[in-house]
C-alpha cells in the first residue's frame, strides 16, 4: 500500500535524480549521436522477453505460477506490485523460468518482468525489455456446516434437542481452499459464550432454548455461518425415599412390598429423600414436601416425625424440580398403641395413724405417660397418693392406669399396719362458782378483775339496775383454778357521787360442788363526804384498802380453795380408731379408796379420744394408778403421787403433774403452704419442757422452752390427712395430745392465651404459665391436645399447613391428678405467596436469560400453587425459524404476549429492546404478582474486510494479442513506452474497482445489516442494504483521476449500532500495461538510487555499487 508522505518524498528524490539524469544525457548527447549513426537499422537486435499466462484468475493465498521466457542472457527483475520484494534472477540465453507467487489480498495486479541484458549484448544502448501479466485475485468465502453427536437434530427447524446435563458434541466442516482452511477462524457462540475451536462439547444445566451459531472467517474477511437453537428438555426428578427410626424411641418395622411402616406411638421416624435423583444442576434446587397424614406438612430432604396417637396415616412425598416437574412416593404408617405398665413404690409396713406416701412408676410411650388416668384402691387419681391407716392389719394398695386408647394396667402392694397403744395423761384443777351479792345506795357499778399469774384474765362489771333500786344485785362467775397457777381477785366499787353519802355492801363466797366457803363481806359508806368501811379482814386472804379515793377489795382464791375437791381430768386418745379403756385407782396412805373405769368407744371419727372428769377430796397423801388399753391389746401404765401439805398458796402438791395441753391448728391447709400449730401449756410453774411435735409425715421438731404458748410452723409437701402428735416431757413428766389436719391439694391453674393468631406454614409458639404449689409446680404436666397429635410441655411450637380456624386444648395435671383445661382459639391466616427472583435483567440480544423463581409459601401451598409468567410483546421480530421457547403444552402464545404456566425456571432469549415480564402465583386463596423489567441490549456488528490493490487501465478493455513491450532508456531521451499492439478488437468493457466487505452480527440482526463505502478524496459515497453478510461496491476506473493509495471508510449497520473501519486501497492507472503508474513510468518500479542508469536491484545482482555512479572509476557511469 502507498504511504502519501513517503510517496511524496520518493517523488521529490526521483525528480532530483531525473534532473541529474537529464544533465547527464545532454552531456553525452554528442556521443549518443555518433553512436546512433553507426548503427545499422537492419542490424538492430531487439531482445525479447515473454510472460505466460498473460491473465490469471486466482484466490488470495493460493500459489500462482508464471513462466518467463527470455532470448538473451542477463538478469530478470520480477515485480509483483503487491508490496512484496522484487525478485531478481540471472538468466541464460533462450531460458525459461517458472515463478510461483501467492497474492495475499484481493484485487487486480500487474506482474512485470524486466530484463537487464548482459554487458555488450546491445552496444551503445541500455535497454530494459519487459513483459507483464494481469492477475485477478478474488476471495471465495468459506462454506461451513456442522454436525451434532449425542443429540437429535431437526435440520428443517434448526433445532438440536437434548436433555439437561447431557453432553453433546458439535463439529464443524468448512469447504474452502487449502490455505484458507488451514488459516480459518472457527467461532462457536452458544449460551452467550464464544469458543474458538473447530469441534466442541457442551452440556446445559437448565432446560430452555439456547441460541447458537457457528461461523467460519477466512484470512481475508470472508465469512459463512450457520445458526441453530439448542432446545434443552427438562428431566423430571425421580423421587425416592428411605425410612428408618431413631434408636431407642420405640418399635419400628417396614414392609417394603406394601410400603407400610409399623411403629409404636412416639417413635421418631426418619423420612429421607436424599436418594431422590435429578440432573446435577437441578439436584440442589429440588424441593421435598412431606404430607404426613396427621395434619402436618413439612419441607426438607430429610425430616424426623413423631406420631403420638395410634391409627393409620397416609404419607406422601412430593419432589419438585425447578421447572415444577413432580415425582411422588407414597407410604402408609400404622401407629400401634403400647399397653402401659405400672409399679407401686411405698413402705412395706407402717403404724396406724401414720401417713405414708405411695408413688407409681409407669412405663408407656412418652406421650401416653403424661395423659394416663390413675385410679387407686385407696382413693386418689394422681401418680402420687397419701395413705393413713386408722387401724392395724394387712392392706392391699392397688393402682390401675388407663391410656387414651383404653388400654390399662394394674398393680398392687401389700403393707402391714401395726397397732399403737393409747396415750393417757391426767390434769388437775379446782372448779367452782364465785358468788357476788351487792346492796346499797348511790353506787354505780362494781368492777371485778381476775388476775392469773399477774395477767388480767377476766374482767366483769356489775352495773346497778335502777329498777331494782336498793335490793340485792347478784353476780356469779364460773371459774377453773389450776394448781400450778397464782391468782388474785380485785373488786372495786364505783360511786356516783360521794358527796351524797352513798354506801355499798359487798358479800363474796365460793361454792365447790356441795360445799361452800364462808362469805367475805365488806361494807363501805360515806358520811358527809368522808369514807368508811367495815370488814373482817384476813391477812393474805382478804384485805380492803383505799388508795387515792379508790376502794379495792383483794381476795386470794388459792386460800379460798384449800378445802375444795380436786377435779381430775383424764385425757385419753388412741392413734388409731380403737376403743379405749382407762382404769383409775385412787389410794390414800396406800389404801385403795376408789376405782374408776372409763370406756371410750370410737364414734366413727379418727382418732379415738376422750376426756373424763373425776372429783376427789384429797385429805392426805395419795396416789393414782393409771392403766389404759385399746381393743387391739395395746396398753400403757403410769402412777401419780399427791401430797397434802399446809403452806401458803395451794396446799396440794402433785408429783410429775404435766401441764394441760391445748392444741390449736387449722382443720385444713394446703400443701406447701406454711401452717402454724399453736400449743398452749397451762402451767404456772413455768418449767422448762421439751416439746416434740410429730407432724405425721415422717418429720418432727423438738424445742425446749418454758413458754406456755408456742407457735410451730410446718409445711406439708403432699396432700392427705395427717395426725399431729405433741409430746411434752420434763424429767419424769410426760404427756401427749394430738390434733389432725387435712392437707388439701391446690388444683393447678394454667394460663394460656385465649386466642393466638398465626400464619400458615410458619410455626406458632404457645407458652403456658402454670400456678400451683411450689412442690406440685415441679410435678405438673402440661398437655396440648390437637387433632391427631398430642404435644407435651409448657413451651411448644406447631405449624399449621393451611389457613383456617382451629382449637387447641391445653391441660395441666398435677401429681394428685387434679387438672384444669383451657381452650385456645387458633386463627391461622393465609400466607401470601412470595418468591425470590431478580428485579431486572440486562442481557445482550440473543443471549439466554434464565429466570429462576424460589417460591416462599407454606409447603402445602407450594404444591397447590399455580404459576403464570407473561412476557408482553407482539414478537413481530420473531422469524418462523427462530425458537424462543420450546414447544411445550405449558406455553401459549397470544397476539401480544407469551404465557408460560406452572414452571419456576425458564431459559429464553429476546431481541434487543425493553420487555416487561409479569409473574403471578396463586395458591388458591392469595395471589402474588411481581414485575421484572428486561433490558436487551444490542450487540454491535463486526465489519470484516480485506486489503485491495488494483492496477488498471482506463482504456476500454479488449481482448487482444500483444507483442512484448520494451521500455528503452537512452542517454538523450526520457523513457518511452511502446504500447501493446492489438491484433483483434472485441467489445469494450469499462474496468471497475471492486471492494467487498463482510458484516457479521447476531443472527437476529443479520437481516437488518446495511453497508456504506466512502472515499472522501474522490467524493464517492455508496450505500447498500443487502440484508446479508456481504456487500460489494464497484467504482468505475474512469472515476479514478490518478494513481494513489486512497483512504476508504467502510461501515456496517444493524438497526441500532454500527462498526466501521478505515483502510487504504492502492489504485494504479496503467494504460500501457507495463505494471507501473503512468505518471511515473517503469523506472518507478525499478528505482535507481545512485543515478547511474542501472536500477538498484540489478546493481545488487551484477555486483556494481548501488550507491556509486561509477563503480569502476572509468569516468563513465555504470550504465554507460
């Protein structure tokens, strides 16, 4: 190709050389004239050179052979005019040279052979005979085809049908010349990826339609291609499932023939679908949905499930692949109830009146263990029971448990109950009446105070009754005196107005049975406001005084009771319900004075007890023997000595006299609630006693105190009836008494929400709060009953597979069998379906787009979901041979849209533009829609072209036979050219410069390609809309003003974008067919660098210096 700048420099250099040459020629003009005169025209020997063939048609890169014939010896320069180096050959006379040359660009070339004769071959003249041949080089584009292995190919529809993950082999074949085939570029474009190999293999992970093409591009820009569509069909999944169980959770067997699973309740079954198969690409996207037959629907490749209720359940596994193809496996689960087993634990023996706890141990399935019904032969409905036998003997303790299927089990244990003897102690006191007789005038009231051990025990007021007036006013007090207590009695009269001289007479006496004491009488009166009294005072017994105007009459009751009989109370009780006999023998001075036998029969209450009062006048030292026995033979014996002494205070002393015991306790209490037991001791001596309380539950507490009132607090763990025994000891003194207390179970309370709102497929959490006694709270069971299942625990989760209104029953049961039930209303809302997918797609035209939808919904609704994918477009650009979607029944094309049904994955392609894809999911109750914007960008076309060279004549083309043309350079004239001599005329043809270009684009745009050629210097601009991959521009040679390397601009357009290239094209105007531009002549092709009239290439061949005019220094140029 010509470079304008270099060409200009070259022309300037050539002009200088030509000027030098002209001067040289003028200098040698004379010599030349003489030389021409000596020539004999008839003897001029013109040397001939020929080249064959004269016209050759070939292709780029193909070796082209020429034969050059010469008739004289010398040197030949062969100029190909294609930018390659000139080749020089030494030739002999009448020789033939074969030359092979490859032209590497399209165009029309003039191959020129120039002869330099040997020195002396032509005297006086340097002549350059030459011959030329025309070579027309035209590229033939390749022809490509392909073959498919391991797949079905529909040539008519250009469709390769293959399955997911199936490897296919694609091989290409190209028809072209050997050189082009060897240097051919093969391009496969599949799935938006280009591969540059003649043969490829490929495998597709997703079903759908994948556009593809294979193209062959030869070294000259010639192209051929084939497009086709690979339709990848989905392979449905193959659902498989294995079943097993968690060891230790129950029984399990599996009948593989009937696919029936036999398990016991609460067996943890493992359902494993991981052996399900699909293509490798779909395997990780498979969805496994288990419909378990008990209202539970779960999703997962491997799940565990427990059936808590006996029955038959149908289980279905549904495996769904991304294209929504499904496969199923069915099972039947037979859940068998296991009969419960029960054991009883408790003591082997006990005593009557003792309370013992019996507990049970059951063996059943975990759920049934919590809902068993308990029935004890001794009464009770819990798994723990208290038993208090009231009589000795042998007892059978039986328990029956029943599960919710009606299966029951029973067991019993035998215990021996031993008898305990009765308990007896005596208390001593004096009981009688205190009488008051009050008369007088002007008195208002009389205050009577009884003081026991310096503590006011009783206050009484005798108020004057005006209706009676001065008549006697009477008052009587019944009082019990304990021999160990210290007593004082104070009587205080109150007067209305002492200035009116009131008076009062008070008479007091004691009565004990049939005997009375002498009265103590006091008279108090006022005269003129002065007070006086009259009384027979007895120091230490009866005294009257006036202090600060207030009268007080003091009496010592102890001295008043010296002759009173003793009231002896027998306190007898038996720990059981036995009849009691007590025998009392009274001795004075070792003489039996009196015997009393007391029979205390059981009246149906427990325990047997009684009190008996016996009045004795102890006149001297005495003793009492006490013997007691029950009707079971248990007995006890004791003795009490009584001494009669004369001293201040009580004159009777009783050896080992215990205090009288008074026990206060609630009749009932509640387990685990602290209960206070109050013990009162009537004992004025304030002795130190050891007080032991046996609470009846196997525990006791002992305190040492001299207090007469004691509070002891105790907490019972279990409900039942307990016998509390209080034993008081002091050295040899011992007494006991009892009380009973019924400990009630506090029924448990459960607190759960009245209403719970949830969403299908999403676990709801239910928390139950319980209220019970501390011990029972740790021994309560909380149960939730649902249709076909039971869940144990206070915090549970449960998933409802479908929307609706449901009811759950919450039950709390404590160890006594008491329970509370609450109903919970469950409102499950429909879960709107959603899915995850890209918000938009941006892809190039013709490249596949894969839309994968992950549905977020409850597992049951996933199975029921109906999916519609709509792509809005009229698809007017779609040709009949193009495939966007495989022709499946799930795809429907309307006028302005395509709808795809019931698939979650599609692969498709589109032409450039903006598209809207709408996805709708319906689960039967709710609908979810989503819009996805798709932007398809245009792929820029590719312009392919080759370099061109044209050496053309502006003369009309004729078919001629010409002789050899000889260009002769003399010393006096510039080069001349002898024209070809036509021997025969033909039709004239105007020659043209033909420029071909190829455009390549994605197949959807090839039909829209157009081309443009522009040569700015020639003001030439042509446009072609061939709608193919090739365009051919023709420029008449008459439009070419001169020889030059011209700049040409080429463009190819699709509907949106273009590609362009700028290159040079060499065009020589060669009318004389010497292969050189007419403007420069032959020497343009054979430059003479040193101006010695011998071209440089020849000088290099013959050995002269190409840079020196006179190599041999003979004064003549090398060419002379």
